[in-house]
């Protein structure tokens, strides 16, 4: 996870509100081409308790291992949500394919200036 403040203001994070969510593939019996469904498997706090705010041009970078007890059928989706004290919200997501077991998946979010 990588969060960068590209604005000129300090952004204060809402305590324990930001999250990293893990979604799994939901199979379908449809014979048509459709959007693949997904189900939320779990959710983690995205920011460390020491990350209460981010200064202009500051970057918060964290790598996390996630153990998946069941084999990945198709892939999964990671969704990062950052929430500020002023109720601004930023979201980004990444799709991780089953064949990407050894890949490094970088999810980043860029915060815009509040005001």
C-alpha cells in the first residue's frame, strides 16, 4: 500500500476508519459474458496507528503478507480505502490473478488537496 499526499495541506486520517479489503471470485453458471461477481473475504486496518496524518509530498508505504487458507480459484481483488477526518474518502483497487502468485502487486492512492 502506498499513499502520497500531492496537495499543499496536511491530511488527518480518521482513526481506525481506513481499510484494506480482500474480495474473492464468486462463480457463476451463466453462459453469457458478464461481469464476474466477488464476495468480501476479510478486511484489515490499512494504516498503522502511528499514521495519524500525512504531510504535503509525504509518502506512506507499507507491504503486507496475506495468508489465503483456500486455493485461489481465479484471482482476487484488493481495495484500499482511506478516510480523512473531514470525511474525504479515496479508494483504489487492484485485481490479482491466480497465475500471479509470485508477482508483486502495488496498490497506491494519491490524496488530493483538501479545501
